[in-house]
C-alpha cells in the first residue's frame, strides 16, 4: 500500500504539469515566471513525498524481515538445537522460551530429566480413550464409567475431555459423560459422521437413559451440533436439556452483549 502511494506520487511528479497558458488569457512575463516557479516547487514536493514513502516502505520491509528472524538462534550444538526445535512446537512456546526450558533441563539432575521423559512417553503409549464415553483413560473403561456412585442414567455431552475436567472441578455433577471430540462444522468439512454422535445414539438406545445434557460451546458450531443431537433424540422418551447461558457471576449488565442478555431473560428462574 505504501509503495503504491509512493509510485503514484512519483508518476504525478514526472507528469508534465498542466499548460497554464492554454486558457486564452493574457499573462505578463512576471506571472509566467511565477507559474513556472510554482510548478517546479510542486514537482519538488512530489519528489520529496515519493522519497519519504519509499523510505517508509523499505523500513516496513526491514521490520518484517527482522521479525521473521527473531526466532532464529545460532546455537553452538546440534543436540541443543534439536531440543529447542522440539520444545518450540508446543503452543505458545517460541525459540527463546524453548531455549530457557532446555537450559533449565540441563541444570536438573539426570533422574529428574529421565522422569520427565518417561512421563511424556507414558502419555503417548499408555493413555487411551474410554470405549464408552471417549474420555481419556488408562484402561478400556474410564473410572467414571466404572464407578458405582455415578448416575448412569444421565449423560453430559461435551466437546473435548478438557470440558469434563472443568465440569468435574465444580463438584455439582454426578452423572456420566460423552465426549464428541469435536463439533459439527460444515465450513470446515466436519459432519456428524466425523465426531462421536453415532456412539452416543447407540449408547442411548442400549442403556436406560433419563436425561441428556448438552454442555457445548455457545457458538454456531456448538448450536448446530446441539440441534442435530436434539433432532436425533426427538422420538426418544428422553429429556434433552442444555446448560444455562447468561450473565456470569459478578458480571455487570451494562457490559453484557445483547445476545447474552436476551438469553439470560429467556432462561430466567423463579425466586419466589
């Protein structure tokens, strides 16, 4: 954009100024000299503007190239470089942060580093997904599905296993879960067949279920998934509910958006 403006200014500067003598008016030699000086000054201003925009464009390119090379580190060891490259693949971890982590690991005892490496390997090799609810588990069936203290007649449908952790942290839910491992998103090419909806329907058909709680995100993808599941369970004598959406605890009404405030009014509860 800066280069485009600069080139436009340069073209204006190199274009022949309009002929001020073609109007048929009579000009004195003094006025003719003044018009020529004015055209020269105008062209000079265009040249200076072009040079300024060119300098600004080169400066922007320099800053961009510098930012691209910020993560480049000239490390003295290939082993150190490999460790930094592997750690920098984690979300939110750059090369410099990865280097600090590598230096920290180098200063730790060999037993601590070996324990960390073993934990990472176990995470990948020994951790699996529950065959019933698709939550993370060390065995074929997770502890929640095996527990006799859980209400097996209530199923809470969530997107990922991280949502199970969040709900469990509240301490207000005693049912089971069903992890979809995604949401229906036609724009991304993700349909109902790509997530664990079929296993949910099979689970509802084969077991006695009183209620299905839809604890999905308040997004277009979440609403689409909720609508699809609700439609599939429409003919079943099962209560299908959805977690409440509204003003958060400690939130102010003036800072709430219209959709959130509207849903809060629709989901209001009776207090007396």
